[in-house]
C-alpha cells in the first residue's frame, strides 16, 4: 500500500468523521433544549423510555451523547436509575440508524447535498435554516469521505499481507478486541461501524469476520460514558455500568449464535451482494434482539449494578465487617 493510498484513506477518514460531527451538531442544535425536556419529564414506563431513547439517539446520531446526557440527569437527580435503563436500551437501537443511512447508495448525489448545505450556511441568514444546512453539508461530506476511503481501500483486497491480517478476525476474541479497541479510540460506534462498512464494500473483509468486529464496536462505545461518569454519584456510575452490561450480554449472545447457527448466512440472504447493508442489518438485529431479551429484566440489571457498585453506606458496613 503506497503513500498515495494512505493519504487517501486518512483524508477520507477525516472527511467522514468531520461530516458526522457536523451532522450531529446540526441535528442537536436544531432540536434545541426539547431533547432535555423530554428526558426530564419521562415517566417510568419502560416502553416509552425505550422509544424516547431510540428517537433521540436517531436524531443526534450518537448513543454516546444520549448516554452521557442520561448520566448527567441521573447525577443531578432529575432521573432515576430505572428510567435511565430504558433510555439506554433505546439508545443502542437508535445508533444503528447511521449504519442504515450509510448502507443507502446515495454516493452519487452526496456532492450535491454537500453543496446545497454549504450554500444554505453561507447565504441564508435564518438561524434554524443554517442548522438544516449544517445537517445537509455534514451528510454530504460524510458520504464523500466514505467514497474516498473506499477508493483508497480497494487495492487492499489484492494485498496478501492485509488479507492475512483480517483473516485473524475470524477468531471471535481477536475480532471483538479489535472492534472495541478502535471504537474506544475514536469514541464513536457509528463512525467505526461506517468504516467497517467501507472495508466490507471494498471486498477487504467478509461478514463472517466483520461480525465479531461489529460486536466489539458495541462494547467500545461504552468508553465515552465511563469517562463522563468520572466524579459523579453512585447512580450515575451504575448507569454507565448498565450500558456496558447490555452490550456485553449482546456480544456474548450473538457470538454464540454466529458460531452455532446459520445467523450470518441468514443476514447475508436479506441483501445479497450488498456488504454494507448486511453489516447495517446485523448491527440493527444485534441491538433490537438484545433489547427485547433484556427489556423484562431491566430492573434486575439495576439491582446487579447496585450490587457491583454499592452505596457509600454499604461500603462502610463492608469495611467494618472486614
């Protein structure tokens, strides 16, 4: 892989991440404080909580941002731990929307979307319309970055050393570790899943290997919430722990299913020949199925988190007993 390809890859990655940041910022700004008001007034109804978590995360395109917001509300006492559980479950579903958008073949019109967005930002005075322009420009730049990365990665499909490296991801543990590590570094599962989709579209990695990387990416996204919980109260820390347990459970479950059932073949059959859509569909399936299985046991997750992270009073009692 020569210097030109490396520069193309890095340039595409920069545009992809910047486009995602622009789109996320524009969406969040357009929604204003309404997101916070909805979260603050949320009832204890688990179904409403999951729905709100899904919708808000789909809007701001970041489960990490939703989780961090929820951690802040729990820390300030505006939301209970049980309310936070349902929001987090919904956030994991909402974050799959980005992958589904990337799977759509809109690369041909991406440049026009970016152009129109920039025109709105530069020439329109209305503040709300500027947010719309920012969303459009971000979406267009995101896809332009995807195209650049795809063009840079295509030659890798014929590079034996790189192929040998990726075949190691067929080992579930190595794939999961790679996905978790990379997502922890860039602190965005949406971005890392998008990069994985580009690799798959370029023919560099098959779904059999990409699946385990994908599962690890769901774990890696928890790092942002863990960082945000530093210095918060016990319930806020328990919220981040529940987010982590959700994704660990899903990863263990789906790794087992991939190794013992024809799950990969089934997902491939939904969109034959479309590697990007296959990854997006597996990502959505992972989070929806995990949510449905854990929904009846949400309060149990809260109790487990409380046992793992007991209150200060319980810690004092434990120290006395020791």
